[in-house]
């Protein structure tokens, strides 16, 4: 039964990684917008810096995921929490690696498609 429990926790970490990846990218996009940078989309107004709102970014759950998961991994590695949390963090990291690989392949395919359309 412990193998099934470990597999379930790893799968839970893998699924939490999908949600965590979206939260972190949303928080980074928000930070980018608060710094007054353009996202490349056409806008009706010029982006302005809103530096006073950056402390409010700490209320976003993506920032907590970005800080909490490595800290939980450290606690699991040092043995301060149960070993099952190490499997959760491992599943989370595996999910982030999987999503990153999918995004890189999609961008590579898009780049090839644009290059072939420009050359034709």
C-alpha cells in the first residue's frame, strides 16, 4: 500500500505543478506590466510604471508557489518533514519540466512555420 500512496502523492504534485506553472507565469506577467513594459500586444495607451503596486504582488498566489515549493523541497531534503512531501515536490518539478518542454517544442514549431512561410 505505501507504493500506491507514494504514487498518489506524486501524481498530486504533478497536477499541482500544472496549476502552479500557470500561477507563476501570471504573476511574472503582472510584474512585467507593473514595471511599465509592453507585452507586444497593440495597446490604446502607453504603459506606465506602477511601482507602488509591486508590494501588492506578494498577495498573488504565484509568488507564494515560487517561494513555497523550493522551501518545501529543502525541508523534505533535510528531513524536517515527512518523506512523502519529497515525492510531492518531485512530481511538481516533473510537471514544470514537462510543461516547459511542451512550450519549447511549440515555440520551435512556430518558428519553423514562420520561417517556411516567409521563405515561400
